[in-house]
């Protein structure tokens, strides 16, 4: 994992992941963000770039006091389209209303997934049982790229894998403990928004985030059940870049928003 890579740099915001770095970034981006009220004391402030890269800063005010930064989250607006039925809100109450985590399953298929809402103000439109189309963005520290399906299969043969995966597999690893190879911390009581998957790259572009000043790779990937996902990556994790037709796989943090009506 490159030392400087972070979920922020994966969408072109080169934020230093230290207390001082986060504080400096907050001061810079608060001067150019657009606020949305979630509750009387809670505000999210959006920094939006034409590249699709986004950052939301969460602010809370006590009675008569100054606004305090609670958290900062990156996001991405892309072309991914995944049809799901919402299962449940599994958010940590201590992180609401700024961070909302939902379970769902692919529409017409019982295969589950877990994702965080890019825009927490959309929570009221994603209640259990709702059938929605989401724009799903996937952030990876260690993406792996193969020239084609044959190369993907050859690598599994080379590794003598006990279980071989299809080039469009999808595993909700955020629902499994780390002790069995998942992404959920051992002993945790809530799933986390991670999945391992593979898919075919449909489009790929090295983008520039003008608001953040960084570059990042954006690849539209077709995976399980025909779903398309926007995979975003720090260029330092892809020395040779990525091209249409290749197979891209890895472990991903999942962030989603409602897709615009077509």
C-alpha cells in the first residue's frame, strides 16, 4: 500500500492523514463548501469538483458555541448503476446523522452488500424495502489488474487457488470477521461497507480534481449481476494505469448515492 494513498487521494484530494493534516485540509475546504442542514445542530458542507470527486465535512454546533468538525468523507459521482433493495440501517448511532451505513441485496437476487451513503441527506429515501438504483463507488488501496479473463484465470491457476473465482465475482467481505478473511473487525457487532469483487473495465480515465489539485483513476467496471461500479484509485497504486477490457479486482470500501432518474 503506498504510504500517501488514502480514500481522499483516490478522488484527487491529497489530504495528509495526520491530525495536523486533517485540520489544515478542513480549514482550506470549509472556505469553498456548500452547506446542507441535516438537523438544527448538524450540517454537512460539500466540496464538489467537475471530475466527480467530492468531499463532505460534517459540522456540529452546541448551544451558543462554535461549529466543531466531526468528520470528513470523500465520495464520487460517476456513471455506475446497481439495482438494489434496501435491507436495514446498520449505522453506528454515535456517528449518525453524518455517517449512514445500509445493507441491501441485488434486486431479484439474494446476494447482499453493505455500503455507506455518500450523501447522508438521502437516508430518508432509502428505507428498508425500498427498491432503488444507486451509483456505487468503490475505493481500493490495492487494485489488481489483469489483461483479460484468461489472464485472471491463469493467475488463479498459478496460485493453485483452492477456490477459483469468476471474473465477475462479488463477496460482501464487510459482513465477515477478519479472522476468516473478511473486513469486519473481530468482535464487531455491525458490518462494515467493504466488498471483494472483480469485473471487466468498460471505461477508464485519469482525471484531475481541480478543487483538490490531485489526479486519480476512475474506471467503470461491470461486475456481478451486470451491475456497473465506479472504481476510483490513487495513481500510485496503478503504475501502469488501467484500460478498457481488462479485469480489475481487489477489496473495496463502498460508497453510494441515489442514481439520477434516467
